[in-house]
C-alpha cells in the first residue's frame, strides 16, 4: 500500500457494499459511472484465482476537462478510477490515485490548481461515503 500517489482506505463494508456505496456517492455528486473492470472474473475465465478486485471508472467532463486543457496527457489517467479489493485477511479496501500526484505527474501548472483542489475534495468525500457504514 505504499505505491506513489495511491490513497487507500480500509472499508467498514464488504466489497459489494463498498462498490454500491461508491457508485451512489459518485452519482450524488453529479458524476457518471462509466465502467467496471472485474479483475476477479477475468482471472476466473483463465482458470486463476484472485481475491475480489474491481475497478470503477467515473467522473465528468466539467471536472476533468480543465486538467486536460492544462496538460493533455492527464487524459491517460482520466476518467477517475477507484479500486475496490480484498487483502489476504479478507479486509476490503478502496484505493485511488491522488489528484495532486496526477497533476504533478503530468505537469499541470497553476492554471489547473482549482480543478485539482475540487477533484481532491470530491474524491475524499466519495471515498469516505463508500468506506464508512452508517452507525
């Protein structure tokens, strides 16, 4: 969990509930869920086992376009994505790329700072909503 630019939060929910909560939080903030990549199913198709590992791609043009205007190569890292996965002890995690790290990676200058700040705040809110079960 020490990968550069990666934020990982332990979820108080199982994988499916974390994914469901993530999608709801994304939609509640006016973003779109574009796709799912189920790595576990892909592994099963080739006869291999893999703990629950699923990527959810999401975002909106209003948030991402200003960053691509500042540094078009950031488009390789957009739309945003979150990885929901289980560790070998069965704990569920949600991981995502830190927008500040992405901006540094692609050389987004000061003109993209407001968009980076908004994206960071939204990702923090979405991740918290997905990983924290109501009491």
